[in-house]
């Protein structure tokens, strides 16, 4: 009797197109693929989720769809609203593309300006 191959499907949020398959060269220890010649940036944003996206694994999909490392710095989630402080790291092009995708899903994306007051 021939062995049967088990097929496991990836879960994709309703209304979200599944990402295309492509290979990623991951840099050692960082988890972020770097395109040659691209500068890496690190930025923080406040994400506000609408109620219809509360249960959607948006941050997981962001990190899998784009060559971006994500880090949740703070979060507050209820049945009506989700508020997440998200730190992202990757190439400028990938970070910008990821932020456009988040906005397309209906999330509010507000940059967090880290500054110090001289005194």
C-alpha cells in the first residue's frame, strides 16, 4: 500500500488574498530577509483594528507576506476595538508595502515619533 501524503492548508483571513509562494533568504539570527543593497529600517506604529478585523491574524500575515520582522510592543484588544503598538524592521520598500497592505485591510496606521526633550 502506497503512503499517502498529508496536505495541510494555510489559514487565510476571509477577504484576504493568499500570498504568492516565494523563497526567502533569511539572515542569520534576525529572521528578516534582506535584499542586497537595501537599507534596513526599524519603525513603530499604532495600529487600530476595526471590529471586523479583531480576530484576523493580521500581524502574523504581515510578517509572512512581506520580508518584515514584527514585534508587538503593547496591545489592548476588546470585542469592539484593537489597539496595538507594533515595531517593524525590514527594507524600506518592504515596510512601506506592508503598511499600505494594512491600510488596505482597513486598519488605521499612525507612526510613533520617538523623541526626547532636551532639558
